[in-house]
C-alpha cells in the first residue's frame, strides 16, 4: 500500500504477495496519480524497494556510442534529481522493538530532514493505517476464523474498505477547528482536495466512475 502522509490518502493498493513485481505494479499505479517525481519516499528496509523505485521513477539513460569495437553499453536507469528515499529498520529482541535505525538510501540527509519539517524518518502513518484497515476489514483481524477463503473476495473487500476510507472515514487528526469546541471533520479525500464533504457509503457506492459530459 502507498499512502500520502499529509492527507492520509491511500494512493494505491496491490493485493498479493510481497514481491518485486507487485512492488513495481504498486509504484506504477502511484506514478499515474502524481504530478511528477515524489520528493520523499519512506519505507521499511525490504531489499527490493530501491530497485523497484529506480525502475519506476528512474530516467532511462542511453550511453553515447564511443566508436570503438565491441558491444555498446546498454541503457540504464538513473535516479532523477529531487527524489529522496529513506528507510526505517526496527531491531527486535524477544518480539519487542529495542532499536529504530533510519538511513537515507537516495538523496541527502539534510534535504530529507528539511522535507520532514523536524519530524523523524518514519513509517508510522502506514502502520497506523494498517491497524485501521484491520479494524474495518474483519477478514484481516489476527488469530480469528474470519480469514478469506477465496482470493477474489479478499481482493474485493480490501478495495472496498481501503478506498471507501479515503472518502467516507473522517480522520480525527485531520479535523479543522472552526470555532469554540466546533470542528470540521475531514476525510483524506477532503484533505487532498478531492471532495468537499464527508461522503456517505451510499454516495461512494452509487456515484458513477465515469461522468458523462
């Protein structure tokens, strides 16, 4: 899953095993939804992420011909300027986190810290959303008999609960104060400028995907 930490908007979800191909599929879908190259990406330390990021967001460079004999160099991907990537590694002992190690894989530490605005490199928003998703989708609750027996149903329920979250689930930390003890409740879609109010589930299910002009 890819999530925008500013608006808490879920950008894309791929249901399946954690593989290099699925990581690239996820990032390709995210790329379509962005206006350009993301300034900062943070993930855990899974080894396939850097290559997947380079494959999807990298710029293809074709080496110039040298005029010498032999096979010419193959085109390769180069990390574009402005893209920064940092990872979080949690070291555990006896099931408890005893140390959190962060590192900058692409870009500069000073730039990453500036983009974070004083916050530490983290993946806390994704972790918080995973807990919310397990709460909203009983099929993902741990140590129960409510697990999915069919992958197609699991996919359907995942898309239903995840994307309805964007439009129908007011996030407490996104609310705006509009008066004394008065707040405007906002969903991730409202915070991202994709909606002007908290949608009902009926609205979300019945609104046509393609609007006719």
